């Protein structure tokens, strides 16, 4: 059946016109981009909870991509974006299939400060090979999405970006059947801050039942960067923009409302103090435990407490990360080699959530324990940086994922938890490592897996006989199998052994995806995870 060149779909708010496209993999599909899911958050709506879009009657042109949110783009080395950027993108092969198709709903990453759903990084060309409907969208990032004030009167308690996501998921539930997607078969997936976001929807009552399965990639709510500590960031940003400190939060908000968006972006990236950077606080604005409760509260208490009683303990998930996540720290070391000389006795690498006073005997003891484990009797230096990068792999990513796996086991539910480990090392296709870390090092850095799920601007589709192409097809198969069949072990790899973790706390296995294919193995980092486990009291661990 031939596809229409300019298909029109009637959403709940009005008709949208898309365009027929051909993916780089040769598949024809229908492309709808820049579909509004709310009123633009501009003017008086800056920082506020979203409002539903105004209905329209004439078809909107949704054939072209919309802008990203305001941010500093490292590749372009300049500020890009727009405040009017909250749009959906839907990619589908058929508007009226005999049976509605499973939906894969993607949440992009970017440390809650950057990123977008743009096809330059998240092209549908690979996943659209399968019988799924792929949906991506933008949400507010940085101060625009995560500003938080204590005052109830200001009605900005925080987590606006997560609440944007919640509204977008609801839009998909209410509209996706018109694009051939099944609203009762939605798999939410995301990576890094996007993976953390997926996990927040899994534990927040605001998102209960809005999706049926989840894929959590390289980020979760038990990572120690998943919430931003209360440090008056909103007031600090206002002062950086010229506020004189008088008039309380209300006057600080007035300054922020009047500031040009570009100035907010410039200042928000300069707010962290040397002490905060030393304590490995990664960004100024991100999710917070909200200071008071409303009907829209998304994070009412600590993520660990939310995990224990999460509604999603009853749904199946895939969860995992990359073997060398910490390579993303390499660029900072290259820019400032003194980082390696100022590690001292590693006490600033002890997780902040343990609430140990820096300089205390217990904190020094824990720091020395980390130093001994990762460095033995050697001293950390720029030449000897691999121990530090491995430590950051564990501290920033894998231990949080490991704790999440344990929390799922401890819930005593019958839902399945499949663990994967991505360790593909390509000279040409591990794009994050090549373009953002160092093209001369090897390993599988944070975000390197994305190049095998989404087409990006860095390279064409890999050659059909390469391991990179086989990896891409395997990743697409595993993830889409999970969305379509509810198990990754289906389709052409139906006989592949990837079992969910068992019902007891302890050792577990993972699917290791590597240059030569896939193997189901004992989780290789378990000894490292046990070291980090030993720093936590049992009631703080899971």
C-alpha cells in the first residue's frame, strides 16, 4: 500500500499535516514534527505549569522540525534555541493498520540542561524498520524547566520539565491511535537524564498507568545526581542577572521573568561554586524534592522512598548502561589536568547522600577505601587517570542502576527486570566518545549506545557486513521486541538467552552486547558494586 505524500491526521486539538519520507535504511514512513502539546511557555507562562493548547481548525504544517529549547550547544559553540519549543514528533509507517501498533516513546537526555528531540541526534531511521510507532518530544530544560521557589504564592515548586514530560505522555495516550499507535501498549524509554526521567515517571504517582513498559538507560533516580540539592539556585541566578537581593523570592522572580532567555543560559552555567564542583555536583538546575504539596506535585519525597512503593514495581523493564560510562569525564580532565592532582584522599568522591561531613573521620575512611580499591598503592595522576574514570563510571551511573535492580528485587513483585550491559567499541561509530571525549581513546563511553538505536548526523548507516551494522540491528531488535512482545527474546533472536534477574538480593546476570555479538554473563562489575554497597547502611541502599 502506497503512503500519502502529505497525510493529514486529526488530533484532539486540530488537524496536522505531515510528509512521507524514506529512512536511510530504505523504509518509507510518515513524518509528523512540531505538533503542539501545550500552549507555548512564553511571556507570563515562563516557568509556569503548562496549559493545554488552543484548538485550531486548519491543518498545521507539521512536516518540519521545530527548534530546541534555549541552551549552549557545544558542537556549534554558541547559544541556540527558542522558548517556544514544546512539540511532539510522531513517526509511523501506517495510519490505519489492521491492529494498532506498539508505541516507543523517547525522552532525550542532556543533564536536564541541554538536549532536544531533534533528528540530528535521534533520527527514526533505525527503529522505524520495526512495526512500532516512534514518538519523541521536547521538554523545558535548565532554569526554564527546573526553577524552584519555596514560596507557595509563586506557584513554581520545581520539576516543570518533568511535568512537561507527563503532559506529553498524556498527549500520546489521548492521540496516538490516530497515528496507528496503541495507547494501551506504550514503552517509555530514555537515556542519561532521559533514563532518569523515565524512572521518575515509574515512581511518581502523577504518571501511574500512563505506560505499560519501560527501558531505563544509563540514568535512574538512585543516581546521586538525580536530584539537585537545595542551594538557592533560583536566587543565585537572579543575582547573577542583576537582582539586588531585596524583596525576597517574589522580586527575584520578577528579575528572572524580565531577563532575556540568552542571558539566563549564559548565567546558569556559571552558578556552581568551586566547592560544589569539587563535590561533583554536575548541574545547577534539575529535579528537586518539591518544597510543598499540590495536586501536580511530581516528587513529594526522596527518590529512594518513592522507589520502595513505586506503582511501576508491577511492570516489566529493561535497565542497563555502558561499560565505560565515566569516559565522559575525560574532557574535563583534559581541560583541567589539576583535577587529578586535587583528589587528595578521595573524600570528595564519597556520595553526598551519605550526609558525611567532609573532613570527618568516617568520610576520610570511606575516601581512603575508594582510593585503595581503584588505585591500590599507586597515586592518581593525569597519566594514571583510568582508575578515576572507572570510579566515576560506578559512582555516577552503575551503582544507582545496581541499587534500582536491588530495589526491584526487594519489592517482591513478579514483574521482570532485564539487565543489559553495552560494551561495543567501534573506531568510527561510538560517536559520543569520538566527538566529546577523545577520538584516540578506546572504550564504550556514556551515550555511545545511542548511535546504534538512532540515526545521527555524524555518520551514514554502517555497512551491511560490519559489526556496527549488526550491533544496530541487534539493539533495534532487542528494544523493539520488548515493546512489541513484552520480552526482548523474540523475533529473529527468539532463542537468545536473556533472562530477568532472580528473586534474591545478590549476584545477577546481564546481557552483554559486544563487538562479537551478545552473551548472557555474570554481571562483570559486581565486585565494584559491592564496594559501593559497603558504604551504605542497608536502609539507605534500596
